[in-house]
């Protein structure tokens, strides 16, 4: 069949069965132990109040059969582009490129009214996707992460803390304090930002008072954490812990991390997260703290992060 006769269109009600079937077929072929999805989970995602049908692009034959798709997940200013998932018999470079171009153009257009970044994040396990993104001239690798993946049930985020701890949602009033703290020599450096960048990300909704928290000890800032939901909400591990900045010299490393984790519970509960994940460097001694808290420490994992021109 001539690929030139195929068309690209956006989501229409009723596409969920085909989308789930294609995803499960392709993902089982490409990565070990994949997390499969159901049409109901796809349908639920498409019912989100801020869902835009143009966020999902389908590759369709002249007979109106869906044989591939890709999508762009938007969180605040973050636009996450998915690898084009196409059934093997239709997976030509031309079809991959057409789908990729369609979703990239959508992201570029959306970013005009929702400023932020256009990125793709995939684990080392998904070799096919990483190889494809590496070949895109508009993409560059901004990060290669290697470390232990840690997981913990959200129901376990209930800790008794000393009275000296105070957890505060991040607000604009604390921006300068956080930026100064971020660049201090006593912190375990995590998320990168400047005052200007922090203001932009707050305005875009990527960083909010709902998902970003400050941990104070006896009135002094001792840590920062940001919670987000996974780009794959169908996964049982659908919460992410990131941006962590913690006092390297804090005398009670376990209590500080318990306070950080407790800070995120309200966000994860609101979004019905079941389990959270975080990545810790291979040589980070704090891994012993997380083990004692109850984290499951998985085998060494890694991922590639790509950012695209806008």
C-alpha cells in the first residue's frame, strides 16, 4: 500500500479501542515487561477537561483503518512528544516521520499560548525510540540519567515528624529564598533554575503551589521537592518525585526525606496516584536513607531526555 495514500488526522470519539490495541501490540514487540493499556484508560484520559483532540495524531489508511498514532502530553509548559507507535507492517520511515512532524507542529503551535519546552523522555530499554529521536536534526540530548529507580506506595507517605519541621507550598514570595538556597554550597543540588526561569515556569503552570514544596527546619529552609504525574498514567507507578534539593549536612537525613515525602502526599492524593518513583545516582549515599524509609530499590535504570527546537 502506497504510504502517500495514508492520511494523518486528530482524535475522534471512538478511537480508543484502536489506540489501545496498537499500543499493546507495538510495545510488547519493542520493550521487555511492558505496561499494557486498556481502551477505558485511554477513554478516561481523553475526558480530561483540558484535553485537546489535536494532542493525538493517527495514521489512517484509505479504508479509514488506524494503523499508528502518537501524542503530546502537556503539563504546564512541558510538552512531551511520544514516539510514533505504528504497526510493524506499516512502520516505514516515511510514516514515522509524517506522524512525528504532525505532533511536533502541534506542540510548536501550542507553545505559543502555553510557553515551555518540547521534549521526549524514554528509558534505555526503549532502544527503538531513542534511536529514532537521536536521528532528528531538531533534537538534542539534554540529559542522560543513570541510577537506581526507587518506588514507594503513596499510602506509605504517612510519617510522624518532629515539631521543628514545617512544610510550605512554594509561592512567589519564597522565590528569592529558594534560588539562593539552590546555589548554596550546603545543598544536594537537584533542579536547575534561576529567578527569571523560576518565574517563567511558575507563570506557565509547570511549577505551582500545588506540586512544589519547601521544607523548613526550625525556621530555616532545609529542602525543596516537586511532584509530577507520569506521562504514562496507565502505569501503576504513576507519580514522580523530582527537583529534590536537600541540605547535604542535615543531621537527620531520614527525617528530612520523610518530611519531603510527606509534603507531596496532598498532590499525589488529589491525582489518584498509587505509587511514586524517583531516581537516585548510583553513588549517592542517601540510598541507605530511602531503604530504611521503605523504598523498593530496583535494578540500575537509565533514560535519555531530548529537547526540541521551537
